C-alpha cells in the first residue's frame, strides 16, 4: 500500500492538468513504515525530457534524480516511485510503461487526464513475476506514524 495526503494527490492532479496535452512527471519521495506501507513525504516535479514525444511518453530529468539521491543519501527517506499523467487516456499502465520499468522496486503513480481535467490516480508496482504490473492500494490521508 502507498499512503499519500489529499494535498499531495491534488498537487499531482494540478501538475497533470497544467502539462496537458503533454505528460507530466516527477518523483515520489517517502519512507517505509514498519507496517509495510510506503508513505510519501513529498513530491519532486520534473520537466518531461521526452520533448519529441511528450504527449505519450515521459522521462524524468536525470539531473533531478541525481540531485535528489544526493540529498537523501544519509536520511531516512528514499525515492519510492514516480508519477506521470496519461493525457486523454485512462490511469492504467500502457504497454510502453511496462517496457520502461528499469527499477522494479519503484511504485508507479498514473493520473488520467481528460480534456485537460485530471481525474483518477492509480498506483502500480511490478508483480512478483516481474512481467506485469499489479495495482497497489492508495491510502489517502493516513495518520502520521507515531
Ligand atoms: Zn504511462
């Protein structure tokens, strides 16, 4: 399960709407709770560096990834996943998405955008067979860990 606040989900929807008709993307920073829930602590926006196919492809700026990893090096947080939008397509992983899984540990958050309006957000992770995505439950507004 992945936990995000309503504010984080709204923020992603706003970014997805703003990027329309192109795909938005960015990193999800978070930590692993003892109850096996991945809690997102913040979102780092990226430009979509796939300028040639920005309407149906995305790529997070590698410089942002490097800077984030450096910043997180000695702390409790890590890059837990990333988000991207599907302009005029549902919030389901595409065949291209599956081909683009280079890091099986990362969670994929996909936001569907219809005519500029962001809607459903779904989370996925590669399943244990490592050849397909499985849906991951999103827990919205979990109580902070004590
Ligand atoms: Zn996609």
